[in-house]
C-alpha cells in the first residue's frame, strides 16, 4: 500500500520528477529566509526586494489555482511569500514614515 502511494506520487504530473514540484519547494527557502529577517532592524530591509517577494506571492497565489495540474505547494508558498513580504513592507514603511512624524511632533 505504501509503495502504491509512493509510486502514485512519483508519477503524478506535479510530482518530484517535474519542475512543478521543485520550483515551489525552493521558494520555501525564500519565505523561511524572510521570516528569519523579522528579527532584523527595519532600516536594513529593502523596498525593491520586499515588493518583489510580496508581488510574486500575490500573482502566483492566483495563478497556481488556474494551471493544470493544480499545484497546492505553489499556492501555499505563494501565500507565505505574499504574507511575509507585506509584513516586511509594513515594518519598513512604519519605520521610515511613522518615526519621521514622531520626530516632527516632538520638535514642535
């Protein structure tokens, strides 16, 4: 029974023998690295990098449900990328703009 399931996974159109399996699997590394960067100070974050991560996540979370076969690994990693990218952008924007406002108010 286990060999039958393993054989079915191996020969699946989105299985380990295809790029449909490996591309999203490697994208998990980007999401995990972005989660690790939650501890970094916001001034070290990059707007272009986080916009690309968030944008890629949003776009591919939509299109991963349209392609055949449906690739749920791509869908879930894209949601994770969108969420972490948006969170990092929010941190960066708050740091860059909210902190400037605080300084202006404090000087008056």
